[in-house]
C-alpha cells in the first residue's frame, strides 16, 4: 500500500485536474449556447435557398447545370471533411473519420481516385496520416464559422467538379440533433441528388423570368446553394463540437470526483493502519518495560 504522502499528492493532483475539467465544462456550455443560436439562425436561410434552387432547377428545362448532371460512371471522387480544430470532445471526430475511412475504402475498391478538402485541424491531420491527396484545406476556424474562410477551399472542389475532374463530391460532418446526440454524416453534395431536389421543390406550376439569362442565374444560384450547404454543415459541426466537449468534460469531472473519493478512502485506511501500528508499538514497549 502506498504511503500517506503519496496518496495526498495524488489526491491533490486529481483535484487540480477536476478544477480544469470543470472550468472547461462551463466554458463549453457557454460556447454551446452561442453555437446553437448561430446554427439555428442559419437554418432558415439554408432552407429557403434550397427551395429556390430546387424550384429553379425544375422550372427551367432548356439549361442543365453541371451540378445537377450525374456522370455515366465515377472515376474520381472528392471528400469535404468537416472536423474540429481541437480535441477533448469525446468520440465526435473519431466516429466521423471512421465513416469517412469506410467510404474512402469503398471508393478505392471500386477503382475510383480520391481527392479531399479538410475543414478543421483534426480532419487535416487524419487525411495526412492516411496519405490522401489533399487539394485544399483550412484550419483555425475559431468558434464562429466565417464564409470568407470557407469559400476558397470549397471553390477548389466545385471548380474540379465543374471541369469534369471529379465525378462526385461528398460532404462529411457531424449533424447536431441535441446536446446528447450528434450524428456523423457522409452525404452526397455533388451532383445534387435528384430525390433531394424533388423533395425540396414545391409545385408552383409556373416558369421564371431570368435576367440576364437562365444560365447566369442558375450558375450563380447553385454555387451559392452549395456554399450554403457547406456553411450550414460547419455550423452544425461547431454546435456538435461544443456539446460533445461539454458532455465529455462533465464525465471527466464526475470520474475525477469518484477517483478522489476512492483515494480518500485508501488514505483513511492507510492513516488508520499507521495509527494502529504506532499504538501497538507503544503498548508493546510499555509492556516490555
């Protein structure tokens, strides 16, 4: 059994760790509320531009945008991987990257080339270790998603798809469901799934007047539409990150408290054993005299 001094030192160390995890839990809770507010504020815009893009895509039949055209076969596939910049958020990034790895291996087995864009430091490091071809990346996104930081890396993928260098692009992120649940998603971003566009489109029964022309309007709108989807994915991932970090830090604080209670019990036993031993020695010495 370790001595009382070693146990006291260990208790002090765990108490200091618990103070850190408790502070991180409170900071994550504060950031989580702000991240959830930003995510919910962005949802109506994403929903509206999704409906407009779907209606325009179905209303005009003369011009078919490249983002809506599925190739006959897939030779090269792109992945936009959205992760956090920091850790200590439980299995949030691990669960997502496991799904990404599984999808990439399926593409490799089908003989498809893979290119990747990393949004976040954890995904960037994972893709580097994997040896994937990273065509663009951005790290240091902070606690607030900024469209100006995302446009550059995402545009690389959009240009490659429009040029025919990629036949499909997947968006990988954590979808915020609630504080205790975040779902890892790997969904097709390009070409825009026909069933999704049909679900988002209403039945207006009319065509539109385009100024200057349909091609210019659709090109600009669908580009903004895809960028809005990526921005919403980043906002969802940030809300998921703060929620997962708060839950992970709360679990760490609770575990630290249990460890402290167990160590205090061991310390009390060791202290009682030491006192009993000293009393026994005193009694034995007195009896010997």
